[in-house]
């Protein structure tokens, strides 16, 4: 790839990142994905979706769909458990 083409693609990507107010959301999602204890399958899917999101034009309708999906995925309580009562005699009808 000639240097001018590489510069152009880098400049375009930088422009997309700076002009996109949702770029901060994508970087925050990436950081949260690193700290969450997702299953291997969920982590693989989320990583692929983040890559896909970064390559999309933010004006596409699918961009918002993928971003919302990732935000929901990150907000789920992965590896957070509660102690639920299991004694059926104490249950109300």
C-alpha cells in the first residue's frame, strides 16, 4: 500500500473516531469487557462485535443496534450470584 493511501485511511479512521460521539462508548465497552468475567463463548462474540462495530460507519442503522447489544451485554451481572431461598415450605401461594 502506498504511503499516501495508508495516510488517507489512517486520517479517515481518526476523523471517524473524533467526529463520532459514540466512540467513547465503544472504548468504554472494550474496557468493561476486559474486566467482566464472561464465558469464553460470550467473550468471543463480544470481541467480534466490537471489531465489527469499529469498522462500521456510525451513520448506519445497524451501528446503533450493535452498540446497544454490546451495552446490554456489558451491563449484565456476569459472575454475580445471589443466595436465593430454596426451601419450598417457606414459599407463599
